[in-house]
C-alpha cells in the first residue's frame, strides 16, 4: 500500500522548465518500485514478491519508471504521481496556497 503523503506529490524544475509545460506521470506502482529497488536496495525478485507480481512485471515497470524520471530530469519536464488519492477527493495539494505561491 502506498502512503497517501507520497502519492500526492508533484515535482517541477525551478530553473529552465520545459517550455511546453509537459508533465511526466509516474504511476503509484512505479514510484513504489523505485523506492523498493533503488532506495531500499531490494533485489527485483524481492520487490516482486513484496508486491505480489512477477519479476518480469517488476523489470518492465522499473525500466519504464527510470526512463520517465531520466526524461523529466534531462528535459526539464515536471513529474506528477498519477492516481493521487487526494486528487480523487478534490484535495490536490496543487490547489493549496502554499503550493501555488498564493499566500
């Protein structure tokens, strides 16, 4: 299960943002795989077992997530987490004055 605070984040470059305003969407499962494998140091087999999916699914989703992050970082695109539970409740932090700079 993905933590509600993690799955509601959006990231945008402060300098040299993508002129077209293109946003890369990471799925919650992709973020969880990045956390388990790249941050926690799990092997792909361990992550597959923890998530109840095949190792092949882990490899494919992890490859996709890493490619999305690399694309965003190298081209100045924003990253948002898709399937945000706060957005479905109309409580997206992007509407928060602190986030938008409208204090």
